[in-house]
């Protein structure tokens, strides 16, 4: 979906604007070295910017200015007269002050932490730190208008004349220049939304009611809109760390800011009849997740009146060249500061070179009509309405004229009309279809999607080369029902396999869903400790093209399921279902055999089992998009997940073989550890009560592939450990380059250090061991004497897309074929 969003933005339309003064260029010292973080301000104004790491700058204004001033610690200020309203490639040379303290101060611009008036003001901000103004009242409500926009940037002749835009040249008729970066851009998508927000601080509740939504021609783009919104999540500049794109940036208002930023008291003046100080700040070191910019702060309440934040180009973040934030606040009753405007802009690109082409993502949020201490009661916040109100997406022009807190400019209005024309162009349709395939993995036909194409080929030791074809019904993203299926063929075992499943959303409010299906296939069981009977599920371990040693421990499975599920509370799901399955070995080199009599003289290699399960899952903080039977998770990996499963095996029900009870618990929690990166912990525990054969036991998941598979133990072979009770813990910490950023040369590679440790302890009863009839492959053995553990060290962000991990076994070296060391890798697009 992330790729879909980038690709969609390459396809659309036009814009215009007008600025009266534009300048850009570089600032260097007398040796020709660039000077970062130089203040560039139009004379006799507060409009300015700060140079980038490479000394480059760009600034524009709607006003006409005749001169600009360049200033920086340790250098003589320089005033330059402007001969024209547009001046690019200005190269400015700043000379050292004669009384500069030292070369370190001159070239690095370090400011003192002592006797610095700017830091004295910063301490006052800490002492009077406040939450957003609405938190000072028992209840609050306000209107919120949100405008999201995508722009294609760096428009030049090579792009305009590119063959990819044949037939769509008209979209380049009008372009404009971005006020932050100086790049030409072309608006290509816009979405508007109006909300009424209610909150109760005593109940710790907040409710957001969508009043209207309008976008540039996409009637079915809730996922795109929600994804964009999640990228620019809410934030509070007073917090020590601000989270964007799954990264924690140090706030310039942080109590640890003096260790990460230089601060300079630059100006003071009246703003809205309040005396305010202007503080300029910039990073102490390169490659860290920090900002540069300035803020105005009131001299009595020490509250922020205006703040600008811009991420430095050296920051260790992928696919994002620029992040620019600006917030404005108003004063209520001389004491409480309420946010009135929040603007967030990012420049997405494949690299950070100045000339690289990319996409601007912009979100502007305006707040108005504040009201306080109007009690609504707890029932108001708990009331669940139909989440999809169709009329909200069909508001007329009168509604938007009355509810926009900021009018659309000429260019934004043009987006709405231009897209309708573009959608009729064959070249556009062709590009759109390519983007859709790359994003979803499916080829779209009328009401049917073919795919996923990325699962077409696979390999394992039983099937050999495996080919697969499948598809699903698809009328819209909000389909109340869906049928999907596949068929596969293995060239080595010369057998066809298939799977088919269907589900129907009976009630959208409670998300009551009935589903069922059947699958006959070859599968690697035991690929995870905690699992469900997913009819169409398949693990990477079943079809990995590259493995460590041979793997014949695959199972021939015939699985039928039916279930009912509902969501009585947000992100809390209850599922009750039943399954019927037969399991048998898919290879003569692997055995699922068990004894069928007490004398242990008769065996069978096939298990027939009926099971009833109750599953409770809770995912606080999960964000989804769509209102149909299928929903898209838009913040995957960024929320906690709790899972509890109680299963009951029923003997003799539809020829079922065993009676047993099983309980399983899973808890996964990501933790943002400030400037030290992200830690993810996963805890699993389970127990099976009753006598069951190997096919129904809990296998500690090994990994014999060269790919990193979440939840597995990378140095264990399949079926190396088998349990009927287990406890497992996996902790992984990604430092996001915290230490690499301090090593010269290495820090320029933007690598990220990752460490992890895994452990599992379990047991298997004597009764279950005696039930097993296999004597060689596998031999049932559990890590009961001591915790099996291993640890890993890895390097991520190699060429921005690759991660490699080295794994070290901690014990159980005497196990047959035990691997003490291994390496796995993975690909992925991460910010």
C-alpha cells in the first residue's frame, strides 16, 4: 500500500501560485567549505530560513524585499542587495570574526550550555511545560478542518517530455514553486475532511465525528487517505520525542535538548500584543534524528506562540528528503494557548540528492470554534454508530463553502476538475493498472482480481517446483462479502492442490462475520507456536527457494473450517469456530505415525480431528481502513497485540480421534525508547491437556531458510523441539543508527544496529512420547532441562532495503545436527 501511494502520486495534475521574492544558493567560508545552519533572513522581517548540511538554502515570500542578511556564530554577518525578485544560485562567502573563540566554534557552530540566555528561556519552558490547551478543561469540543495533498515535484523538461506521460502533457500546463524547498511541483491529489471533536478529560475519552469528506476524484480511496493520515500522526511539540514514520525525533523543546541542539537567542518583539522571544536552534551532530528551525515563546507564560521544525538532510531516515512542520497557537484568557494551525510537509524520494524527483505529502489542519465544559456523559462516547455514513462523502458545495476553515486556492480547485479529464486518458489507465498490481499483488478485472502474483512460484523437497494461480471477488473496498481461492501444482509429486474460502459481513456496526472454507495442500506445520486454522494461510517455510539442508518434514493437510466473529468493542475481536482436518505425512522420510492400541502394536499415519475453538484478540492502537468484510491495517507493527485461544478436541465427532484441551496466549508489544530506537517484545505460552500425537503437539518453530521469519528460532531445524507445554520470549531492539552515527565515515552509510535474544522452555509428557510411533524422524524432544536460547546481532538499512543478521546458539549443542551459527537476511522498505 505504501508503494501504491507513491505510485498514485506519479499520475495526476496541475497547480499555480505566485510569490514576489525568491532566492536560493549556497553559503561557504573563505576556504570554500559549506557552512550549515546559517541564518538567512529578509532584511527588516521575520521571514527566513536556515542553510542545510551542505550550505544550500531557499527562501521565498509573497512580499517584495530588496535585501537579505546572512549571519552565523563566529562569522561576520553579510547583507546582500537583491537586484531582482528571483535570484537563484547565489553563492555567499562569509568571513570569520577576528575574535572568534576557536576553530571548533567557527566551523561547528557550537553554542555554550552555560551563560546562554536561550537555554535560560528553554528552562523556563520546561518549568511551565503544558499539554495542549484543551487538557486544562474538564470537557472540550472544537471543529477541525483537515486538508491532505500530494504534489509531484522537481518538474523539468525531461519529465514533461517523458514517454510515460504521452497523452497526458496537459497536466504540466501549470506548476508552482514550494516555499520550503524551492522546487517546482504539480498538485496531483487532494482530500478534505471536516470533523467535530469532543473530549472529556475526567473520563479520558475523545470522540471524533466525521461531518464531511471530499477528494479529487477517488470515490474508493479510504485506505490511501487513512494511510496518509497515519504517516502524519498527531504529535505534541512539548513532548521529549516526536514520532514520525516509525522514528523518534528529539524535540527542540525536550528536556534533553541541550545535549542534541545548539540554541541562540535571535530576536524579541510583540506578537498579538504579547512580548515574545525568538530562539534559533540547530543540531550539535550530524546523522541524528533531530531538527533545525526556530520558535517564538511568550515571556510570561513561557508557552510557544509559533514553532518551525525542519529535519536535517543527514538524518537517518529513508525515502524522505524533507520534513517541515509549522504550528501556530492563540492565547485564551491570557494563559491558555490553543493550537490553531498545524502544517506538515514531507518530500518522499528514492534518494536525497538535490535534483532527485519525488512526491510532496502535505497535511494542513486548522482548529476553530473551541467550547469548554459542556458535559456529554459516558454513554455519548460509548455509543457505536454505523462507521460508514455514505452521505458524509457526498456533501454539496454549500457545505464546503460553510465549513472550510481555509479556502482552496486556484490550483487546488483545479485538481478536482483535472482528474476527471485524466481518468479518461488511456495512458493514465495503463499506469494506474501497473501501480495497482505492484501495490496489491493482484491483476484487476471486472469484479475479480487475479493473484497474488508474488505467490506464483515456490519450491520444497516434496513438491519440487510449485506453481500457483488464484483470485478473489472484488467489487469495491467495502464489499460485504468475498470469495477467494487458488489451485497449485507440484512438478515433483505430480499432484494438484487447492483452497477456497468465503466470508460475509452480516452487520457492519458489530462486525459480525460468518466464514468458512476448505483446503487440501502440502504445508510445513509448526512454523509458529501460536497459530489458527487459516484455510488459505501458508508459511514461507513451505515454499522457500533457498534452505539450509533438506526438508522433507511436510504434512499433507485436508482442512475444513467454519466460524463466527464479531467486534463488540473497538479492536477487540471474539471468534468462535470449528474445524475438521486430516493430517498425514507428505514424505516417506517423515512420520506422523502414532500407536492406536494400548499394547503399542498397531499404528496409523493419518490423524483425523474435529476441534472447536474460542479466540479472543485485542489490538489497542490498531488503525484500519475500509468498512467491508476485509479491512486494511495501516499501522502494522506499531501496536500491541494480545491473543488468547481455547481449543477443545472432540473425539468421535465426525470420526475424530482425540479428546484434548489446549490454551494459548500471545502478547506482542512494540516500545519506542526515545532516542534509543524501538524495542519489540513477544511473549508466548501454551499447554495441551490430554494425550495427542505429533501432528497435534506444539512444535518450537525452527527456520531452515536463509530468510528471517518473524517468531521463529533461526538456528533450530524443523521439529528439533516438540512440546505439549511451552513458554517463549523474544526481545529485539533496533537502535536506528544510534551508535553508527557517531563513527566517522560509517555514519554516512546510515546503517542501523539491531540486537535480539530468544528463549523457550517446554516439556512433553511421557504419555505423549509413548504415543508417538516414529523412531527416527522426528524424535520427540523438549527443552525441559534448561531454557533454549540464542542471540543475534544485525545490521539493517543496507542500501536502504536489506538487513542481515548473524545468529549464535546459546546451548543444546549436542542435539543431532545442531547449528551453532547461522546468517539470515530480509528485504523491506522501511523509513
